[in-house]
């Protein structure tokens, strides 16, 4: 087992979520910036290839297990764009407000406002791990021009969840942990972590991450 893991990201929102997730397992999550890991190129056209590249890169530089999350928003009317380019949709500066503005403009006049979030998680125990743990999750929604809510990041204020009549930025953290794209992928990761604990003869910890 391991007691530290490098997060192949410096995103504060993702760091909060993964820190809360791994805390019951006694695993400390360290953002790659604290270990001077340069950003990894993401040249691939799929989420899984980019996530795997980022995880292996962070593990190679640090010599530690690494977790990468490649996620984004896809719009039906735009043939799945921005997709893997979501974080840099409006430029390399990765500005959430600019990204939202650009996507809103792209969807203006489109009758179909369907969007969906995708998250792929990749966990490697070493940079050359022959059996990386790969999980994914999808969350369906609709684009809403009006931004609402402050309990989120990225495109969340415009991602309207019809079932709950709220944007992703209005939904409570505990509910979001269960139903979001990242939450669904993390549920699979929880099952894998539990399996690892069983494999090493460790007691599986109590977890509140997915509970109200």
C-alpha cells in the first residue's frame, strides 16, 4: 500500500475533493506543483490517454504513486466539443470565466442544449505500472446561459441538472459526490481502494464521502 499520492493537477477544487476522498484511507494527497512537477503535455484526443500520460509523468518525476483526472464537458450540438480541450477552450491561461463565455456563445442559437461531463481517473503505483487502475464516469445535463451557484468550479454554474432543478454549482457537496461524473468515477475508485485494503489484510475504513 501507499500513504502518499501525487495528484497530477494543481486545481484547487480537485485537490479538495480528492483530499476528502483519500483521508479515511490515511493517504495524503500532494498536488504536483508542491513537488515541482511540470505540467504534462496532453496531445491525445481521448480522456483516458491524457489521464494515463499525466499519471505516468507525475509518478516518473516524483517516484511516488500518482493519480490523474482528465475531465471535461461535451456538447451534443458541437459534436462533443470542447471535450478534452475543456480546460483550455478559451486559451492556455485556463480561465473558467472565459471558457464559459466561449461555450455559451458557441451554443447560442442551438436548439439542443444537451451537455455532459466526462471524468476519467487513472491511478498508477509507479510510472511503469503494467496494470493502471482506470475508472470513468458520465453526468448528463443541459447548458444554462445564466450562471448560478458558487459551490463548484469550471463549467458548474452553467451545468443544469434537470432532475434536481439546480446547476452543478448549486447542488450540495455530498449530493454532488454521489451523482457527478467525478463522483461516479470516484465510487469505482473507492471499490478499488477497498479491494487493495482487503488484499493487504487491512481493515477497510469507515467513509463519509458519499453519505449525507
